[in-house]
């Protein structure tokens, strides 16, 4: 697939989601070049004057009052990058790094940053050629931008730091040259333009959002299977109930479950004379809980779509006479969005875990065998798989505590309130990993439960899901080593194979406001 051409200020969440999942490079609409060139001319003119312009002829942060001599202003930008490349910890996933680079291009191409068009083209070339900076994931507090991570990205652009190219990690300059690209000598304003900004936090938050959305979709399929496995009622999904409340996600979730369970022989078998009046909340309130999570993810997506198109460096070139220091680099909106995503991930997992507990408990699962094994006692079945999901659910609950309410002063109290957006967004990777495995256990338990209802069949749509799972994971007759089963189903979830089998694929969309 050819590289998408993105228009700064008008790039959509759907475009970014496609780029992320297909791991595509991207190009900037060349119509942006005149605005970029104009801002560069303004900043060069200002740099030649006597008036102080932050980060152009002054120091940074608490050192903003220090005037920089004209002959040192290019060196100032290089020193900024080298001194700020202080990241530690695990390496940021390459897919997130590339998304971060795309977001930085979008920001710089709005024509308010004062960089050369050639700098933007270098990032474009790195994406096209597969030169991916190695970026330690820890070190940003989401305040004056994601300084340390973005400095590691910029190090590669000036021939320093490390990058991955053709499967090997090497010096940044070597990677560029092997790819047929040349390192830059940063000009006035370009260093600060590159490292001021929220692109690291936003890229991680977007990745967390895109992963969480796939899990939300999968949870609709898993919960429908679970409902049939315990012979639950579909009456609570009637459209009239949800229209009376009016929440979009709730209405869509109920409709999805109705669609998935349409034609189930299991459901038809207990429409009448069922002794149970109501199912537990984890079955009955699926639309209300999962639907609210879907609404929350969409709200976060709206925020992140705006941020992906935002100019977030400092100072900004507003017009010929206005180069203004502001605070667009403060990542508070991203921190809030990350917290919203974390809450949704935790809740999708929490209600899934309760459905798993329901299916393995003979007191509640409507005549399914204990722990879903045909010979309980000799076999433990899914006993400890359920315990694993309890551990993962609890971990996600802890991780879902807000990061945005934390702050600490940095940089000699110049940056005295920070967003903590970076680690708020980074935690989503771990939470999504946990959620994928909770849902994997639910799929396994529900599939086993459905098979115990034979000769009755679930719906044609869900039969396809069961059949796809059984290609890789056989029925659990006797106890076996099942860790691999969980891993395999988690991969089926993350690849959307089970969604495609269910026919749910076109039903709900993240990028539709």
C-alpha cells in the first residue's frame, strides 16, 4: 500500500488507526510548504535581531534569561538535543515510534514552528526508508513537551543516538547514510521545535486506544458466547430499553449482541418456562457497561484526534510581528484521555472476569459442569485460568488509577505543574496485554460451555467463532498445559480474526463521532 498523504490540521483518527495497524509510513501534503517556508523566514529574521526570542537567542527553561551570542545559536540547538536525550528504561515499540514521528511531522507542517521544509522531509524519508530511532520509554513528565523521548528521536536526525535499520541497531548517522539520507545541522529554533510537543505521549495514547478498541469489539463477541453458554436471556438487549436511556454506545452494544445471537437454538430452547427471572449483572447489564466503555473510548479518541493535529511546540510564529511563548506543550488533554482509556480497559476486563467466574461456578452456570471439565475432581479444567483472570483484572484496576492528578515541580520550579501524560499513556500497553488474556479465557470458557449444550447450537455467527477457535485449540477433555491456549486466543483477538468470523466487523467504528 502506498504511503498515505496527510493534511496537517485535518488528519482523521481513522487515517491514524490505519497507519498504526498496517505499519505504514506517511507523507505530508506538499501544499503545506509555503506556510512552513514563511514561518522559517520569520524566525530567521527574528534571530538576526536584538529582541529576545525564547529558545532562539536565549537559553531554555530557567535559563531563558540568558542571552545567546549570534555565533553560538546553531550550537545551542545541538546542545539542547544532546543534553535532553536522558531517557531510560525499556525501548519504545517501533510502531509507536513511527506514529510519534508522523505526529511530529503533522505538528511542524502547520507553519507555526519555524523549521525548514527539509527537516520535515527528513522525517518523511526516515519513515519511508525504515530508519526508526531507538527511544527509551521513560523520562517524560508530559510538561514542556515529551522532552527526553523527542530528543532521542532528534538525535538520530543529527547523526547521533541509535536507530534500528534493516533489523540491526546502529549509530543514528550510520543508519541514515545506509538508507541514503543525510543528517541535519539544526538551525535556529529547530531543536526546540523538535523536542517541545506531546507527540510521544499522544502516540502511546493512540496506540492504547486502537488496541483497546479491538478488545472492546472482541468483548461483544465473547460476551454473546458467554450468554449462550450459561443459557442467559437476550430480553435485556431489546432496543426499546436502550433507546429509553439514549446513550449511543449502549444502544450499539445491545444491537451488536442481538445480531450476534440471532438464530441461536440454545436461546430458543429456554425462551419459555425458564425458572430464572433475571440473569446476574455481568450478563444483563452488558450493554450498559460495555456501551459506556465504548462511549468513553470515543471521547478519548476525539481528544486525541485534535491533539494529533495540534501545534504543540514553543514559541509559536503567529504572524510577522508575533513570535509568542505559550504552553501548548503541556499534555494535560492527553493525560485525561489516557486516564479515560485506562478506565474503559479496566471495566471491560472486570465484567468479562465476572462472566468467566459465572461459567466455571456450578452454583450459577445453569447445569454446566464444575470448572467446565467433563470429569471434575480428577481434572481441574478452567479453575486456575479463572484465577489468572482475577489477577489480571485486579492489576488493571490498580493501573487504572488516574495519572493526570499527579504532578511534581521540575526544572528549578520553572515547570511547576506537569501532566504525567507519558506514563499515563505508556501503562495502556500493559493494561491491554492483560485485557487480551482475560478475554482469551472468556472465549475458551464460553466455547467449552457452548459445546456442553449439544445437540443445541449457538447462532450461525457464533458457530463460526467457535470453529475458528477450535482450529488452534482443541476441546479441553483432560487437563493439559493451557498457557499456550491463552496466548493463541489472545493473538486471535488482537488480529481481529474472531471479529471477522463473527460478521461484526462493519458494525461499530471508533472514528465516527
